[in-house]
């Protein structure tokens, strides 16, 4: 993995995109930290259970549609 990072940084340096790359990496790392903190919170279990129950109820009521292929992103 370290070699891939070196290659990425070398390419970014050639294209003068170091700041953009650094900002994206930092943003991704901070986002991961926030998700870890949210899931570590004991209240998250109750909230996730509630969201699952709501989704199952919507599906049972026919309020959902199946997604396939690229339709999820469009």
C-alpha cells in the first residue's frame, strides 16, 4: 500500500495537485473518524434499530422499489 501512496503523490506532484490530494485524504480520514465515533456511541444501536424498523415497515407497505444495476445512482 505504501508504494501506491508514493505513486499517487508522485503523480499529484507532476500535476501540481498536491493540495487537492491532501485535502481529499484529510477529509476522508476525518469522515472515517466521525463515523467511528457515531457507531461507538451507545445511542447508535437504538437509532439503527429504529431505522431498520422504519425501512421494513415501508417495504411491507409497498412503499419501496427494488433497485438493480445502475438505477441506484441515477
